[in-house]
C-alpha cells in the first residue's frame, strides 16, 4: 500500500470515530423522556387485562371485568386484593429487588405498593374512567 492509500484509510477511520462520538452525544443529550417504552408497554398491557371476579375471591365469580374497574371497587372495599394482584404481575416483569413501585388513587383513597421513593429511572402515569364513576389514577415507578 502506498502513502496516499494509508492516509485515506486513516482519514476514514477518524471520520467514523468522530461521527460515532457525535451521534452518541446527541442521543444522550436529547434523552429527557421519563417514560421508558418497555415500562409503558408492560404497564398498558397489565391495565388492559380483564379478570374474573371469582379469581380474586369476589362474589359473582363468573363475571369478567376490566382490571381498572375491579381495582376501583377494591379500593372502595379497602381489601387491597387488586393491588396485590397487580403487584404480582409487575413482580414477573421487574424480577430484581425494589425494581418498581406504584401508586393508585381513586376517590381520595390512595394505595402504594413496592418502592415509590425518589430515585426512579422512569415512570408511567395513566388515568382511567371507572365504570362506577370517578377516575382511577395509577403511576408506575421503575428503578434500574
């Protein structure tokens, strides 16, 4: 290889390195979104599920309802059954210790589950209209 060929190769290598550094800096500089796509998809999948009331120990066992509506009823009853059920679902998605936590609010009642302290790496907040009136607000916090 002659001297011009070597210089051309070195120029190309340095150009690729500089472009890689610039792309990395831009990608990290614009990443101010607090919603992780993985957390959002997992959260939305759990909140879109339907459950049989009998599976949670409620009367009218064969009736199937959306989890958010049953959760609103559970909060009024104060039994915490749906909070525990949703917690077990998220346990499977976030298997590491203190990997997540959530807060749910309905009609001035609030329940928390897991780690909801500061220091989370991402969060997802959604509000759902309950079948029986009012709004169920749920916030998921995830920790890396």
